[in-house]
């Protein structure tokens, strides 16, 4: 019999994902949820249904590389809610939770519940291979389709205690990107397409406007402005560049405010928006800012799996 196998499951609003960690090796498979052309997301019931269809297929992929019954011990970790706070709930996570509990019961495995946000944080730490970040409080900017939050984070056993110290007061960065991207004719989710367009834009680099106060950002006014530019037929590359530049400058201002206020050294960038090549380039001059690999910045089960593998108590 081999040693211990760790399984992780994450069922978010965008992606079904499963990971397995054993003998120092991580295997990760995922499937994006299908969204109709021209739409900006799915209803929770539709996303839940897709997760239920996707999970057996992904576990078949995992099974081709690893046989759970060949291990002495098995741990199953799952993101059961959006955040590690009381009352945090979203129906899509019921799919992963149900599968995880069933697998755990059948295999007699150890079962751990964590959150989607904690999974993002741990995925970035795993990707950086810099677990010392957790030795003291650090900042995490969670930038995704549904979340734009600047968090003051402290590790407490198997969870990250997160205090909201900045972020957006209206529109998440990912929704800003998707709304403008769909206007430009891009497929949802639009992040990688908008990022490609922005990085390859060779025209005049316009100055952007930002609205940041005490670490909190307002994006809705800029979203309205750039959506209007789309309707007026402005250059798509210029709009893409301006949107990502606006997000990057706003986020940097928010981080600088929090670093000074709380005397924090390290900053972890997580969530799908942080996979943007342009965003990463904009932060190249700010020290102690850590990004996960692009693959582990987007929704994934690697962080959820790593929580079970790294923190067993």
C-alpha cells in the first residue's frame, strides 16, 4: 500500500475542478462551465446542474492516474462555501460538498471542509512555494468575477482569518472586464481575451481615471464610460488596455493604502483576474507582491487539496 492520498474538489460559478496530491505529485483536472454566447454568467441552478454532470467525468480522469484504494489513508477536502465566515453560502458549492461527503463515507476517508476563497489563497502559496508568507499577517487581493476584496489575513489552523480592509464598493473587477468584453464581442468569461487584446495594443496609451478612497474602489462609473465607448465604435484594443490599466492602477492604490496603514510586508494576488499578463506587468515594480502561476490563479481545486495535505490538524 502507498502512503496518503489527498483529494480536493472545488465547484465555483465558473469551473468544476478536482485535484489529487500523493507522493509529492499534484494532479489537477478541471472543466469550465458552458455559458451561452452573449451572456455574462449562469444561474446558480444551471451551474449546479453542470457541476453534477462534470464531476464524474473529472474523477474518471483522476482515476486513470491514481487508484484511491491503493493508499493507506485518504483525505477529501472540499470548498463548501465562498468564504470562511458564518453565513457564507452559494448553491454551486453543494455539488462538490455532496460528492466529497459521499466519497469520504465510501472510502472511510478523513473529510475537511474549507472555502473557495481559502482555496485561492492556498493555491497561490502552493504555487509560490513560499509557506513562510503565513508566518505573519499578510495582505491578499482576491480579484475574480464575483469578488474584489483586499483582505488582511492571518492563518489559524486549517483556515485563513480574513478581515476586509479594501476592495470594491460596487462592481467586482471580473464583472467590469466581462461586461466590457461581452460588449466587444468576446466570449464569457472574457478575461483572457481582453488581456490578450490589451497586451497587444500598440496605439496611444491613454491616461485612465480611478476612484479610490481609503482602500476601496468604485468601478461602476468607469464601466459605464467604457461600455459607452464600445457602443460608439471606439478601438477595441484601446478599450481593453484602458480597462485593465484602470483596474491595475486602482488596485495598486488600494494596496499601498493598506500596506502603510497596517504595516504589512507581503501581498498575495489571487483569483482569475490576477492571471492577467498586463496586471502582472503593472506590478513588476512593487516589491513583495506574489502571484500564483496563471493556471492556479483561476478557479481550481489545487489550493483546496493542499489545505488537506499541508494542514492536517
